[in-house]
C-alpha cells in the first residue's frame, strides 16, 4: 500500500509541475496579446483600412480569451495540487474512492510520447496525470487498488456511455466480455 501511495505522489508532483508550466505559458501568451494590442506592435495598423484593424483586434482578443481560458484552469489545478497530500485527486483516493469510475491511459498514436493517465469521476470531472512510459502500468495498478470499483482500460464506445450517465458508469461486471 505504501508503494502505491509513493507512485501516486510522484506522478501528482510531476503533473503539478506540468500544469503550472502550461498555465504560465498560456497566461504569458495572453499577456503578450494584450501588450500587442496596447502598444500596437504592427506599425501600419493605424494607417491601414478599418477592416484590417478590426480583424487584427478581434483576432488578438480571441487569442487572449482562448489563452486565458486554457491557462487559468491549468494554473489553478496546479496550485491546488501544490501540497500533494491535499490535492483534490489524492483526497478523493483517500476518502471517496467510489467517486472514481474510470481509469485509463489516453490513447496516442505516437508511442515515443509519454502517456497520460485519465481519471474520470462520477460527477463528470476529469483528471489527467502526466506519467513516464515506464510508470504507466504501476500508476494504473496503484490507482485501481484505491478505487477498485473503477473501470480500467479504454474502449472508444465507453466515452459515449460515460457521457450519457457518468453515475452509472463503473467497473464491468464479472463475466461481461465487452
């Protein structure tokens, strides 16, 4: 059991670093977009026709909002996980493991890329954990020890089933060969 906790803590720490880095990156892009708007980086912007100016401003504002929409949640989730033992996922594993209904490796086409492990909850919330290739199986096994009622593995049709009713989604009954 202690080894399971150590594996989970190690992965949660790495995930925290990735989320904070992604959050800072996207928020930095948003700040850069605002800076471009305020300083009018393109010198001919004032001399150009109105349509170009409007398109530039709208495109820039769209980028700012997109980067904030991506960056703020990443940064928030990373900061929430600063103290790993107090992170939302770790507390769920300790106190409410029945809320975890699905654990699976995110399918990727490039096998050289480090995988991510997804943990989906009964209320529709999702956690993505960044793991190294050699830690993937031990993490999934550790998570399944804490959440034995969670469904393990990935089948494309399960996404549809989960979206229809996350609360009824869970482990496949014994003898069901889906």
